[in-house]
């Protein structure tokens, strides 16, 4: 048997092994997406494929239908954690993602099983948004319905969760380590906390002379348009009209950057917020709050 | 782990697979351009019905010989056709058991995409399922095809043919499983001769 035949058998074996933990997730009107049993009772999928306030059902690999509810969401990483009812399927074999290298052969899986193959093309997609090291770029095709499914290595171990929801241009996967941390939060606290500043913002262009004077590379920042008087930003002294330029050194160029920087694990932590007030830079220390739960 | 170390110890052999497939993949010319066919027996070619239009077509073999082939049968519904040509001295295609094909397995396609003769593309088996609910079963492959691949082989890493590339849908290659082709050819030859 040639090396390439062995490799082919290994890939098919990896698909067979991993697909036992893969669910169809019915959380939106059109096409179902894909989910992975991460540990007993908890299924991970792509957040953008689970519509708000909707009954979610899962189809197990053996065809059983299970009901599920959203236990936590992280829109910044496009991950939702679902709590499934009834006995589910074996949990996925999650790889230690420290072993991943650019060029490694990987497969993306959908329900069926369906497979698509390619390589890791980058380990660290910042794109200005995602925190360092949490998003992988992959050189493979994510077919319709693949979002939320596993990215597996040649041994069938899960190295990430694929999603077409975090980048407009790249095919991406959220690294297993980052997904595991979110699942851990659900296990410990029953939910994924959502960071909260209590501000409403909009992007504004920074005037050229101001950028020159303060040596700012970014072209835009966000302006505070409204503020919750009992919120964390108000408590730190932020007022309407302040421009938020960066948080802990991460440039804030549009409101979505706030979501990306204020990860669930920042709740309760103090961050350094650089603002401009009347054209003058200031540094404020803000204790990140947790978004009040919806009634 | 043998899977990871083996390719470094031994060079991968897709090149050999490609050479073997090139010997058994023919070019079939029609007014609509060049498509592919598989050398099934020393005097038989199997291709898609949408490739073999007309009672007689021009065929170019791998050794550049040009021959004329006569249509034995064409079934537009299953999109398969059998052509007979003068005997050639080339060993016909080796066929796999398409029921044993697994999702994720490495596969290669040989054909003439956009007229680029004898071009190899590679990928994995995506699914073995109907493209639409209730439809026929296809071997769906995550392999890049283009017009000109029609009628050509989808093969495994041993160079054995697992299907006939027939359609492109949503970026996927759709191939007729070779076991279905075997049954079609057997029943055709039984009724014709």
C-alpha cells in the first residue's frame, strides 16, 4: 500500500470517527447547520445559525430528534453553546490545539457525513477584530450548512468549529481552545456572560491633523452617542461625545470592535480605555460589567 | 503516527495514479468540444450520454491515435453511453467497488476541463448521497471540475475508477457510482449482442 493510500484511508477513518459526535442543528428557517457534542449534554454550533427566541431541535447521527435550548452565546467568536435534552451521543475527541501548524491537512465536516478537505492557511486571523490566536483561516470550501461543524485533523480529532460568520473573505474556524473556554463558562456558571459598557456608539472619521498630532494609525474611532447612567462606562466617567479610540491597546474603529475586544472573560475586569475629549487624549479605567439578562 | 510520518519517508504516489488514469482516459470530440471517456475494454468506451451525441464520434486515445467509435447505446435518463471502437492494445481501466467508498477518502479526477487535455484534479469524497431529496445516489466529491471533465474517471488513490464524472452542482463534482455503471454496461451488452 502506498503512502497516499494510507493517507486516504486515514482521512476516511477520521471522518467516520468524528461524525459520531455531529448533529444537524435546526435553529433557523432555511438550511439546518451543524453542531458538535463537546461534552455530555452540551452541543456547540455557530451562533449566527441559531436565531434568537427560537425552539432549537437537533438530529443525532442515528436519526433521533432531540430538543435543545441556547445556554450561551458569544457573538464575537460566532459560537453558541446549546444544552441538549435526553441522552445524547459520545463527546467529540478534542485535540490539543497547540500542535496545529500552518499547512496541516484538515477536513471540515457536515451532517451526513459530508466532508471537505484542505489545509490550515493561518493560525492567527486578527482581521482587526478577533483576539489573537482564536480564529484559524482554512483553505477549504465550507459548503452550505457546514457552519458550526467540526474542523478535524487526520486522526479525527476536533481542532476547531468552522464558520462562515466571522469573516466575509476567509473561511474560518474557531480554535478548539477558545471554544473549550466558552463551554467551560457554561459548565461553571450556566451561561456565557456578555460584556457590557452601557454605551451606544457610532463610527466617526478622525480628522487628519488630529491623527498626526496624536500619531494615531487608525482612520476612525467610535463616538459615544448615548450612555446608561447606571452603566460601567458612566461609572468610569465616560460622557456623551467622548471618542473611544482603543481598549487595552486594541484599536476601536467601529462599534463591532467593542464586541470583539470585550470578550466574555473580560466581565469583571478593569480595562484601560483611551478616549479623546475635546481633542485631548485621556485614559479611563473601566470595570467591564455584564449585560443585564433579558426578561 | 504513521499517517504523518509516512509521506515524508515515502513520496506520495499521486503522480503514478495520474499516469495510470491517463492511459485509460480518452478524448471524445463533438460539435460541443472535447469531453472524456473511460476505456472499459480493448474495444469499448463508456462515457456520459450527453457527451456521445450522434451515431459516430471521433476519439483520441492516450497514445494520440485517432479512431472513430460507434454508439452502441445511450441512455439519457441515467446519462450513460457505450461506444465501440477498433480493438486497441491498451489495458482497460481498473474498477473499484464503489459501495466501499468512504466519505473523506482522497480521490482524483482526470479529464479535459475547458479543453485542457488530461488534467488531474484532487480532493476528497464529500458525500455519497442524492443531490436532491429522493434523487439518485451520486458520489459527491470536493474536487474541482469544469466542462470537459464529463465522462471521465473519478478514481481512488490506487488508480481504480470509483465513478464517472457527470455534473457539477454547487461546486461539487457529481459522479455516477461505478457499480451502477457496471450494471448498465452489463445489461446493455446482454441486450445488444
